[in-house]
């Protein structure tokens, strides 16, 4: 009876609803590298963006804001509320230009081409006692087939709305209207105001004929237009005795508009508080949008968002805080910025099929020895919808990060997480490989140093997408769909998932189509199974390690793994770049990779059970058992009482490489150990020891007693990483604290203390700096490196609400 649900017919209407549901994701802030930029989830289509700069002086234009950049020195910028299907509110604080910008964005469904949308840009002085003169430039461009034209009479001195009309194959006909608020105050006074009376307090427009695929360079075209005109305008005022005109009168677009243009820019100048609206109206929607539509819609959205957030991500009574409102606002902000950081990317990538380090050159599988294919080459164009780790520093897709992102996104919007996961699965090539960084197109490449742009098809990354699949399967179980835990082998590793998770699944999440329709969920799992299995087989084939060559004793002769693509000092492919390892050697074995492979095997087993691939499921059980056995046989060091990497010395003898840190915890982090394991005690001792990993701010990446602690580039040599702490908390909460065993009570105690340490520190730093950070200092807890880093650091929301995969 337990497989009766598998026999349910897949209704055509259900599939149709799933397709239509994805249309609500057509439009979005899918240019996360910009402070504000909209585009549809379509290649070579309409792209929009916002630029602003201060006009209190002439220097500010050199710091015009457009693409998110840490060097801009903004006080903060974050989506405070954001839903990918409805819209969002973002607050940007720019004290250098004395302005607080609020961008409000609302989707309006209707029609046959993805609906319409509206945006409101509001500004007000951060310091009311100081001048705040701001120029804003909104632009829109067609990046491929289609066209866009100015409908507003270009000969008018534009005071009213600006209207653009356009069309593309997928969007069909549309209009864009830019409408000022009647209470805005323009810049009307300043040196030489009379000489510029005909251009003061007006909207300025310019258009450009640019090559397809280059709208992302709009800022360069626009600023060049302004500066070229400014050179001519300022020429008569170079005499210091005359004095320069007010910058607002000079730093203006040329008002030159050309037929056949593919990019339009609309510039406004404001003195003090301001707001203007942008309306995108799809012709097939047959609906005229207005300021009241936008205002009332944003009000309704924010009310509904707050209510739903409290339902999906509540703050349990187990978490004690003196400032609950601040904690909730923080949690909303990091969740919103994660989802608001989802981007759509399309373009080529650079791949070198022939590159290999000398210690990898003995590999035969998947290596391309054909001289014709060696060297870096562009691939065919591909598309990807993905979250991004950091809008400012890493605005692209990262395999290592994405699995963690999808854990968080999936709790908020299950179907959105599945859309993203499917896009990643679609990147798996015929050999089973997917690049660890998705640097698709010239815009993405412009943010990446040349030495990191090329991807190699024998290099892997931690297969974290499996965590997203596992989380989806767990949600299906809680929804009552699929086989029970008792039907899956090796159930001691699964924990009491049904009991633990059922407390936290809300009615909202159960309204997801894929969690309420067994036909849809079955079809989805079937669709990803074959490519994911191809990916799994690629890992087992290309990342295999050597056992018998060095006389190693292990129960399985096949399950051992080594990261390819490491250099002398870095194992970038592992995700823990500079974490201490032994010297490169063809005989080394990596603990983290074999642990990931055990987890990957378990995920494949779960999917196989769900879709009725019983033979495969049985095979996966055997492989998982063999892999777990070899973790014990190959990687446990009795001498050091910890799990370690393995290497080979000059006499070809195998030895353990034991560096206390995150690496040592991997079988625990991925819940691979049974609760009664005798090795669990030493692991808990290690992570809770202040001399090693324990700190008031979270678990350190490397022991404080290690000679390399805090040395060199100090990336994974001590700093605290939130996603690794999340894995530890998940293991403590769902497995070792939830199930009976000799360490259950200790696991509960460590969990409560570690949870509060991590949450309090990330929240404190957010309040202090306005950002969440890539990592946190091992000694002080201060935020370090990239910011805002609302990729996996946003997992703090799941930690607060105790939502573990």
C-alpha cells in the first residue's frame, strides 16, 4: 500500500498549472549585481537599471552608483521584504551623497506574457540639516531581437511622464512609463541659474544604438554622454573669477534621441525628498497601472509578508533575546536579500578540457588528450536561474554555495527552490560534470579575475545540491507523500525526521503544488534522477582515490576519494581553499570528499526509493554501507582520536594528515555517524574545546592551537563560517540531540549554546555595520571580507527558527 501513491495518474491539468506557476517568476530583480535592476527570465530581452549620483559637487559623478560595489562605501543596502512572486522593498543608505533610497517593486499578474510590474523610487536626506541634491537615471534597453522607442515628444521640455513603447518575441508589446510625484522639488537655484533656465527642472533623455548583448554596459554609455556634453558646457566658465555653474546644470544627458536606438536613459534632478514611479505594462494584460495601484499594492504586500514570515520563520520560545523586534527585522532582511539576490544569467563560459596538474595527469577518465581540445575555449550559451553569495563580490552562481541557498529558499518557497535546482541540474553535461562556478556571459566575467574564469571538466565541488534534494524529499515525507523512513535501509542515520520536522511545517508551505500533488512531485523527481545519477557516477569515476596501491586496509576496495584540481597550497575544489592539507600526491585521500560521497549516495537512494527504482536503491544501500565503512577504516586515527585526511610519504607508506578543524568534523557534520558511535565523544570534545574550535561567536575553521591558525591569507585557517556552523547545529539538533545515545544530553547542551553564540554574533555585527559578512573573525567575532554576504550567512534565519534539512 505504501507505493499506491506512485500509481496515481499524472494529470495534464496539474502539469499545466505547474507551467503557469512558473510564469509568476518570469520577471524579477534578476540583475542582483545592481543596486536596482529588473529583467525577465529570458535571454537577450529587456533589461533595466538605476544609476544615481549627488550633485552637490562635481566629483560625485565619478562615484555614480549602479553596480553593487564594496568600494562605494554605502552604509547599508538590503531588501527588507522580498518575495520572488510578489515584489519587495529595499532600503539603501548612502551617506556620502546624503540620501536614503527606498526601492519598492510590485508584480501585477495578468495577460499572456508574464504580467506587468511597477516600481517606486523614493529618496530622502539621511541628514536633514545637510543639502541633498540627487540625480537619478533610469534606463531600459533591448538586448536582442525586438525594439524600443520613445513615445513622448522629444522636442518638448519634458515635465510630465516619459513613455517608452517596446516589443520583443517573448514579451510581445509593452509600455514603460516614468512618472514624477507632484510634490517633487527640482534643482532650480544655484550659480548661473539664469543661463540654464531652459534646461532647469526638466527631465532629460538620451538614446543610444549599442550592440546586442551590451546593455549591461549601459552606465559607461550614459556617463560618457553626460561628460562629453559637460566638457562643452563648462568651457565658458573656466575662469575662476566667473565661477562654475551648479553641477546640476552641467551634468545632464544630451537630450539627443535617435531612431533605431536600443537603449534609453531618463534623467531627473531632485532637491530634497523625492519619489517617482516606473510602470511596465504588458499589452496583453490590458490593465493601466497607477500610483494608487502601486501604493495600495505595496501596503498589502508588506502586511501579508510580515504575517507569512512569522508563520514560516517563527522565533521559538527556546531562543531568549532582549530585542525580539530587532531580531525579526534582521531575519527578514537576510532572507529577503537572499531571495532578492536571485539572478538570471545567460551566456558562454570558458572551459579547458585538457588542463591537469602533474599529480592529476595519470587520470584517464574524462581527460581529453586530443591536442585540438586543449586550451581555454568558449562553450555554447547556457541559462541559469540561481541565488548568489554576494551581490557586490560574488554576483554569480556557485555550486558549493547553492545547495545551502536552496535550503533557505525552499523553506520560504518550495517551488521556487525546485525551479532553481532544475536549472542547475540542466547544466550537468553528457559526462556528468557541472562547473563549480557559473560565469555565464561577459557581464559575469567582468567581475572575475582572468585567472579564475576558466573551468576544468575534471574538477569537482562539494555536491551540495544533494542537500536541496534531501530537504525536498523530507518535506514530501512530512506532507505524507512517499515511503516511510522504516522502508529505507540504514535508518539510524536519518534521525527522527518525521517527528522533528512536522513541528515546523506550516500550512503555507503545504500549499506548494509539489508538496500537495503526488503526481507533480513524482514527475519532478523522475526528471532529475537520470542527470543527477550521471553526475553521481562522474564523481565516483573522476574523483576516485587509490587503496590497494599503497597497501591500505579497508573493507571496501572501491570507496576512496581525492579532490582533483588542487594546487600546492590550495584545494579550491573542496570549497575550503587554504585549509591545511598534506602535500599534493596521487595517493592522498580526502575525508571531506568521501563524506560528501556518502551523503550523495544516501540522497540517490532516497530518490530511487521514491520513484520506484528498487534495484538502484538496493545498489545505493550497498555503496553507502561500503563508504561509511571506509570512512572508519581509512580516515579514523586512533592516535589522534579524530578523522583525518590520508597521504603517502617518500617510502610510499600511507599516513594520516590530522589538522584539527572543520575537516575533522565532516562525518559528524553530515550526520553519517550513528548516535552510539564511540567516535562521537572525541568529536564533541574537539568542537567544544576553547583551545581548538569553540569560541563565543561560533565554531572556528581551524584549531586556535594549530601553528597555521590565522596565518597567510587566513581564509579557512580560523575564521568562522556560518554554513559550517549550520551543519553542526543541524547534526546536533536533528540527529545527536534527537535520538537516544550516550551523548544525547551533551549534544543538546552544546546545541543550545552554539546556536545562541552564532545568532547573537551575526545579529550584533549586522546592527553594528549594516551588513552580514562572508566570515567572522575567530578572535573578535567581527565581520570579515565580502559584504553583504546574504548567501549562506542568511542560514541564520533557519538557525533562529530551527529549520534544519
